[in-house]
C-alpha cells in the first residue's frame, strides 16, 4: 500500500518540472505542462516528499495514505 496519497492542484501548477526532476518515476508533465502522478509508489516516499517540497507554488499536496493526515504543505 502506498505511504502517501498525492494530489496536484492543477490551478496552482506552473509547469516548473522540479517535481519531475526530483521524482521522475512518480511525476510527469502532461501536454498542458501540468504535473500529474503516474505512479504514487514510483519513487521512495522520502523522494516524493522532497519533490513536493521542490514545487515553487506548493501545488503538490501530500497526505498520509493510512491516516489521511496532511503532510505537505504544512
């Protein structure tokens, strides 16, 4: 089971691509240059969290998959 539930606010995403560089097995930019999740378990959880933190607009929201607790952004 995934450690994180990942949501992306497409309205906030500016297509910077930092998340894709940090966690390329989890995030890609779609044809509109908006980040999408390809595999929520594609990279180690620590890498996914760092990728979310690298987003300049905090468009990536990370929740604990078990508890639903919001982890990022704080």
